[in-house]
């Protein structure tokens, strides 16, 4: 068992409601439920009795409650003692990861709010692909990250949707398809398609063809959005891209009308990890914020 499982169980024991307990722990309800189930498996029986909206402690749960509370209290005492050796004042660290093709400017109003609430913040912004960002979260190198929901994230990461990003078609100026106001997947049939730089756009491209072969351009820009736009501007192929991404001269974008062209952007944090005031404020304000997809 681990402390996360114990803390989640104690929250449910206090609230006698899984939804309220998940909110109190700042995690999703499925993540909390799975952690409690793993604790029950390790202790050899159910700790909670769930009957529709009613949640009660079982006999085993009542017996284990004081012991598990003592374990959590001891861990808190150790943490408080260790904090005495750390500085009490000064900047609060906030390490935020962002998928490299998401607009960093979307974070500026949110970060200003965090500073207004917390005061001095020691900020680190890290851009990378979704997989390395998820690993950095798990290994304590990041506090939180904004990612496109294109991969199955590890269960140890809590996640919340922030906004829906639309994927558009990136074309060279003067291309025949650029004369249309919007495009469908059928319009792209037979076109040489460059691999997208953004993870969300790459996932949308794969969903559009669902494993069917399509004409892939021989050129590659890797993970560089600017290099991809340069290849498109040279007329070497078309591609998919987040609609809010900046454009180089010589390229245009047209909306892609397809369900696959919508991509959720999520906020991810390590489940159960204690947050300093800066991280806590960032997560709470991000979840409460009304994100504008046109500027995000």
C-alpha cells in the first residue's frame, strides 16, 4: 500500500461520498476509486460498502480506520519536520509542462492570476512532446502539464479537460483547395500529406484514415512547427495543424470539417502528490477558468 491509497480512503471515510472525496483530494473520481480498490485488495477485503448514493464503512473498514489514520498522521509529521529545514519564505516553485505546439501565450492570463494570489513565484516552463511530459510528471520533474488528449496517460496522473482545440488543414497559398472556405477529409484524398508537428494534429491524421493507406509526402519537418510551415509554403505537401498556431508567409489554413478534427486539451498532475501554494493555485485557477479556444 502507499500513502496515496491511504489518504484517498481517509477522505472517503470522512465524506462518505466518493464524488466529494475526489474533489477534496483534487483528483478525478475514477482515480480515487481505483486507489481505494487497490488498498482493499492489499488488506484482503472491502473497506467500504457502496449502496447507490449511500457509502458506509464495513467492519474491516472501521477496524482499519484508526490504524490508517495513524499512518497518515505519522507521514504528515515527517513532512512537517522536514519542512522546518527548508526556507519558509521566498519564491514558490511552479514547474509547468506544455506540449510544444500548444500556444504558450494562452497561459499568460492564468500565470498573472497565480502571481496575484500567491505572490513571488519561481516559474519554469518546459515544452516537449506528451510522452516525455508525462514521464517528467511521474518522476517529480514537473508539477503540472497541459497536453492534448491523444494518448492513454498513466493511471497515476489525474487529468481535467480545459478546452477543445480544432485541427485545420495547412496549405500553400495558391493551392486549389485554398479557394474553399472549409475542407472535408474527402478533399484531402490523393494529396501528399506531410507528417504534422503537433501531437494532436498527428493523432487526428491517423484517426481520419483509421489505418488506411494515404499518400504520405517524402519530406519531414520532425517536431518543428516552423519547419513544417516552410515545407508547406514550398508546395511540398499539405498537413494538419492546430488552428491557433502562428503562420509563416506563404501558408494558409482552412477548417477541417470532421469529428476527428476536435481534440481535447487537458491539465495533468501527479495524483495525490502534495502541492505548494503556487501549484495548487495554478491547478485550481486553470480548472475554474473559462478558456477561449480562439485564443488558447
